[in-house]
């Protein structure tokens, strides 16, 4: 009986030792430490350059198409006569000047065309550009369009526009009307007081 108990105890001990031994699951152990690998050597690609053609004298639509064909897509245009008119129908306008000038430029460059209507002459005194905001002094608005005058003055200004021809017409399309006089006059201090503009149409004399 003692021999059987001893043999049984030996079998149990051997089984216990076997179950406590290391096991091989076949999985690899990840290496310790911070392994980020080699630093990237890729460089950010620089802006692509292309040749911007000379568009002066071309129709606005043709100029835009040619600029896009050359790789320039950031296109805008403005009224070179300084009247603030929008180029609604591009085929009805022609290019008087462009910024930047023709030559090699990054293709993401903004290209701005100064334009007039087909039946108009380009300004002899240069592109009038976009109006600048008035400060604390009344600017000289005579000869400007009523639209530009409104854009120049602070948006909070109380503005009255009257037809100085004596016909008592309503000033509806302000870019078609030119300023003949203002009250207060140019050079006066602006401190929130109302402004009155007398105007006629551009094909009329003040």
C-alpha cells in the first residue's frame, strides 16, 4: 500500500512541474524601447512656376481662358475706370492691364485684370483700381461714380444722393452716375455727420 501511495505522489509531482514550465505560443516578443524608425527625408514640393502671357488688349473671357490654359486659376478682374462696375458678362469687357506683369510666376498667384467695356477707351491716366476707405477727412469724390463714393465712405454714413440736372430722377444704378459735388466738401472733417451727393449720369455734364 505504501508503495502505491509513493508512486501516485511521484506522478502528481511530475505533472505539476510540467504545467509550470515555459510555453512556446509561437508569438514573437516586441523589442523594448522607442523604435520610431529613420526620420523622413521627404521635402514639401515647391510651388510650380509657369509663364503668364500678356493679356492686354484681349477680351476678358479670352484672357481668362488663356491664363487657365497656362496653369493660373486664381483670377479676378475690376473696373479700370474706377466706377466700381461688375464684369457680369466677361465677353463684353477688354483687358487694359494685368497684375502681375507677364512672365514666370507661381501658378497659385492671384491674377487681376483691369478692364473696361468694349466700346470704351482704357484710361489714359492709368488704372483707377479699387476705392480706398475714407478716414476722418472727406475725400475728393468729384468725378467718381456714386457707387465708388458709397464704398469709400464708412458704411455707417447717412448718405443722400440727388439728381443735380433738375430732372429729379432716381439714382438707381449708382455705377452709371458721377459725383458733381458733395456736402461736406472735400477736405472737411468727417465725424459721423450725414453726407449729400449731387450727381448726373456719366454721359452728362455737371
